[in-house]
C-alpha cells in the first residue's frame, strides 16, 4: 500500500533528523573556531637579571610579582613582599605599580608611587633584586602551550561566513518546519520572519567583518544561533512577540558593541564604579516604586507601552562593578564596598519577590568575591548567612502573614520537590509534570515547530522554554542549546590568562558563570532536578530585557579575548 | 593572572555540575519517558489522539476487544462484551484513567523516546496488547449485574487465577458502550454517576461479614483454645453498653467458631474482636493489607480502611464484623478482597494480579522478573485453618470456599451484598470477589454474579466452551 504521502512524510522526518545534526556541527564549529587563531606562544617582554644573567619571560598583560608561590613572577628574595608589585601593559606601554610592598619598587632608582611607566632597558628594582626590561624576542626558549589551544594556527577552523551560512540554514529549516504547521494558518509568515532574522544576522556580520574589521565572529555567531532559535520558536506561538524579540536582539547587539567599546580601557571601571553602583541601585529601587506586580514578582517597569525588567540590566552592571585590574585588586583588597552593594541588590530583588534573580545575583556575588579574594571563606560565610536567613524566613512564614504571603510560593515548591507527580494538578507541581510530559512527547527529534501543545501553557516561551524547544525540535537540540551556553564558561576560563587585564578575565568568567547558573536554574527548575523556577534561558527565552542583558554579558566574554582589541583583519 | 585562572576553577565546577545535571536528567528521561507521556492532560494522546493508528487489544484467547480498521477504532462486535470490558479496555477518551487504552496509549500508538509522539501517520508503528481477561466470562458477570435483578445494579466482580495472577474476569457497573459513548449532561448524570470509576480497582466499600475472615484470622493466631470454645447467640446482645445484633436478629443458639462463620454470627465475632482488643485487630488488618494499596500493572488499588477504637467496646465489636461507624468505619476494595482470598487459598501468599499477558513493552515483565510477585498476607498455618472454617460451596463444577457479606450502609440504601472466596480445584485455581451495591443479602445478590462468572470461567479454562 504505497502512498505518495509516505514520501512527503519521510521528507518531514528527514528534516527533523537533519536539524539536531546541524545544531551539533554548528556548536562544535563555534568552539573549534574559538580554540584557534591566537597569537603564538611568545613572551610579550622579558626581565633580565644582570647579576645572575637569568631571563624571565613575561607572558601576561598583567603580572603579579612577589615572593608568594602563586605570583605570576616569583622572586625568592626575603626583602620582597609576598605581593610586591604588578607589571602591566596598557596601550601606552608598560607600567609597574607597587601594591603596598614593605621595601618599595623603584624604576631607574625612583620609588614608584601609583603606576610608573617602564621603557625597554629601564631598571626595575624589587626589594634587593634588579631587573632590566627587555623585548620579548630576547627570550629564546620555547614555551609550553595550553591544552585548549593546542592547535595554534593562523588559519581559522572554519571561515566565519561558512559558520554564518550554517546558522542561517538552521534558522531556514526552522522556518520550513513551521510552514508545515498542522493547524494551517498563514503558510508564509515563518518565511517573512526568517527573512528579517537572516537580515539582522548578516548585517551584524558585515558590520563586524568590514566596518570593525574583527578577525573572529564565533562568539557572536553562537549568540545569533541561540537568539535565532528563540525568535523562530515564537512564530507559531505568538508571532508578534517574535518581532519584538528580534527587535530586542537588535538592541542587544548594539549594546554588545557599545560595551566592548566602553570597556576598551580596563581602568575605566575604577573611575566610574561608584556612579554605576548608584545607577543600578536606583534602577532596582525604581521597579519597587514604579513596578507592577506581574506573576507574583514586582520586577517590571512600564513606561508608556514599553515594559522592561531593570534587574536584567543591572546584571551587566553588577559584573562590571565587580571586576577590576590586577594592581587595583591587590592594593584595595577588602570587599566591603562590593559586599554592601551586593547585599543592597539582593535585598531589593527579594523585596520584589524575584527570588530567582536574587539567587542568580547571590551566586554571581560569590563568584566575583572568590575571584577577587581567592579566599574560600568569602564563599562559605555568605552561603551560611543566606541559608540561615532562609531558615528564619520559613520559620517566620508560618507565623507572620506579611512574610508568609511572599514566601509560601517558594516553600510550596520545596514541598513538591522530587514528588511533582503527586502534585500534578496543584500549583506546586503543575508546571514541572507538564514540562516532563512534553519533553518526553517530543522524542529525540521533536514533533515539528508549531505542532507542539506545550506552547499553550503559561510561561512556556520564557521560564519553561527548554520544554518548548525539546517538544518541537527534540531533546537533542534542547540539550545542544544548553551545552552551547554552558561551554561559554570553558571558553572564558581558557582565555583567562590571555586577557588584557584581570578586569576582563574576572568579568568574563563571572558573566559566563552567571549565564551557567541562570541556565541551570531554568532547566533544572523546570524539570524538578532543582526546587526553583522563575528565570529565563539565556538567549532563547522570550523576553526583551533578558535577551538584551545576555548580549551585554556576552560582550564581557568577547572583551576578554585579546584579539578583540589588538588584532585587526 | 595565574591566580585568576586558579580561582576560576570554582566557576568551572558550576559548569561541570551543570553537565552532570544534564546527564542525570537524560537518565531520568530514558527511564521515565513512557510514564511521563501517558498523562491525561497530554494533548498529543487525549481526545481521539493517535488511536486512528493504534494497535489491537485482545483477550486471552485472541478475541479482538479493540482494533483500528481504516483509521477508525472498533470495539468487540458483542455489545455485552464491550460494556463488560469498558473499564478494563477503555474507550477513545482518557476518561477512564485506569483502563489499558489510557494507561498504555503511548504504547498502543507506537510511542518511542526516539520518535516522540508526532511521527507522521504513514510512518508509525503500533503495538498490540494481549490481556489476560476472558471476554465471555466478563460478559456473563456483566449480564447478571445488569439484567439479573429487578433493576441494573452497581457493583463489581473480579476473578483471578491465584497461581499465575491472570485476571480472568473484571467487570464494573454502571458501564456504557465504548462504541457509542453517552453524552453525560444534567439530565442523566445520576444514572452515570461514577461511570468512569473502575469499581474493581478504585472503590472502597463497607465489607460487612466478609471482614470476619480477618477477625477469624486474628482469633486463630491469638486465642489458643479457639476450636474448643462455644458461644450462645440470642440474636442480639449488649456489648460495650450498646446492642450488637445478627442479621434480622436471628438467634443462632450455642455455636463454635466454624458454625459462627457458616451462619455469619455477628455476636460471636463482635465478642472475639472485643476479646482480642483494638491493638491486635489493627495489627491483623494491617498485616492482611486492608489499609494498603496494591500496585496492579502500574495502578494502585483503592486503599481499604480498618481502624479499631481503643476505648469503645461496642464500636470495636462492630468493626470486627465489618460494620464500624464514623471514623472507625470499615472499607475494603474488591480487588484487595480477591487477593486476600487468594492468600487463604495459596498458603498465605497472594500472587499479584495482572491484566496484561503481553505487549506493553515492559521488558522486566516479558522476561518474567516482575511476573508472579506475591504478597505475604497471612501466616501459612492460619491460611490452612481459615480454609477449614470457611463455608464450602459447589459452583459450576468447582469446589469453592467463600464468605457472604451483607453490609449495612445507611442513607436509606439497601445493603452491599458481597461474596468473596476461591476454588480449591488445581486445574482452576480461582480467587474472586463480587459486590453488588444497594442490594440485600450476599447470598441473593452477590452469589449469583459470582456463580455466573465462575461457571463460565471454569468451562472456558477447562476447554468445554
């Protein structure tokens, strides 16, 4: 009983199978491309010790010098402090900055106060040891290279335009799938949306390639790939939102470029830290004053017909405020200012009942604090404090209505944790069981865009988008998308020592960490692996503020890549 | 810079934790996908969802109970069979959640984790399911429940093989024809009240005298001279300050435990319950699974209820004859009673019943690991003694030991009629439980239903029909 519809159906299924494969190739290529194309392993300058005749390679843009074993340049000299000084490179040249040493740092015999420029052949005296600054080429032995960057080469792993082509094809396939929507509707509207999306993608690519003359585009490509999935998922669910989302992507991309430009000088954060803190606290406060309660959390501000979530933008500022250049971190080592700022932010979010975002801020605070201090106590103490507060609140929630009202939702969720099937028709487990059901219904390859039923549920396009993607495009695509975001952390870590300043490496690691934490809460909260919900899936979830802030955070990772500023095509 | 790299390990740990979490989720997905999919709210399978391609459902002899022909779901050609097996097979909707067509719909329509639920029709593969039930036996029981009395009766009848666990007959009324499901509205909702509920699995009813099996078991285990005792029954007696009476206040005279069971004497069993005390009665009911739910093919039976009061001897006495009141009201579930009888017949072990012969894709079951699981409900020695004191009957060529029950339910309704027991024939080892609500004497209402089912079952199993 051969039937022509079998051929047609086989085509539909074939497309569904091709898409996960393409997604895997795209994400793999993005990261493969990131691993290549960097400057060769050569010291930037070197330090010559005239007395011993030894030569020390200086490989980083910022190098801590001291007696401590964890210093970048270790000097075994009792007159040298554990953290003595920092040798750093800026666009104006090399500088040395004393970070509160006992015996002082001298350049050509003059004691350094703040930063002092060092020229080639100048003598730097650290404790009783003297070094002469030499060019990098004067150091001849080969250096060991990092595992992640083992394939150093001048050739890119894949040409950026090819990568972009694959991404565009993926989004095209999504549009084609959406055309075969079971419910009819406007057959061509997915194609129109795809056209707008593809235009946005290629304009951005052209600007980066031709106008800004950047050599690499993988990070942006990854962002576009994920953003595009989020946009195209909406075409059969809420078409209008798809265009709003695309417009937000445009704003996000502009913000991305602006941030990269803005932080070109890594010392700038130090100068405008205080105003930024004030602005962000005011933004959060404004949503308490002006905000309307939406879905239990008062985190939305409405201006005319435009609504946005200030907390999303504050994420970017939070990272910016937290990071700093190495000599500044070593001079000013207490975290009091940042701790107060964090407590205010988290407190304001908790007041808005936006516990999901508050948790993300809290974890990000831990990451920043640890990256700056390296002291595990800075992690354990706040965790203990928050756990205590949580215990106190759950104790009070039963007794004081004002707290109970805000807190019971959270407690309910804990009650159903790992028992959601017993609460299938109650608020505590309603969303989770439907998420699981529809993920399983989609199978590995999905039911096709538009053919799912999960889209009819509340928050399916935002907090629960993992299930929406899994149902309509299959669990493989959903997991690949998640891993694509998670891998940003591996990448951010791999480029840590190659950043132009600890400002970039700290902000990149923390931005990636924030995204991973947010991703974990999103996926694991929805699938009952963690007892928390209410945050968005980076880049994919519908929500303008969230998407813009994700691009903002991506800018920090881009900035940490030294090629961003130093190499032009 | 090196320090920054080292400290970033903390963030790396978050990422590793995330990847571990994704792995954990994947394992959960692989193990749970089928259960996750079979949910009544799943729009992919509700409505007519997917049945136009679903596999066949057959009874133990291969008779089609439901099959799809040219995209249409057809049920057995005999309307009585259709109605009798409605609660076992199910209909196109998912209204009867315990039915095979609801529980295993994803299986019937060929769900696999790889392809999900929306494979195009032409490429789908479906699976057939073979049940353990016998269609004519079910039809016979249904006929008796719906037409054997002055009016169609609510009730349930379950018969299962206590050696293999195969459910031969499972009928619940009221029922309807799945080929022509009724529109239930304000005018007929009383007629169809509880129609989606499988009384065999999901109801808990007042047991009346059938509960004496539990009281007797407690007495056998705790009163050494139980067989040399005798009681004098005047039909009514004050126990714990209030009256306890036999049915119709019939006086049974001087009787021992065996006669008391045979005549279903309330006075004797109420006294036994009082003598044993609340703690021993509660412990016995607990051991015999009255308050438990048993998992039958992924569905739990309704829990019964037994709770004896420690401070009211009259109520304690009444609970011992299956008639407690208020918070101490006795309840049992028909399937649970069949299992209890199976345990009496099978040296204390109740083999877990099953409706499924093959086809659910349950690998553990197909290779026999989860088949024939059993529950130890009664001490083997006690089971043998219960077998001796339970009245014997000859039904349809089977030697049957059984207990009748006539449970007062109040609300101006007539009593629940019960008949529960088992056959001792080795070629037909059947345990059964029948209940007819708003009826009368167990022997007048429930026994005929059991007779109809057992007679047909015996003939079918012995190959005479």
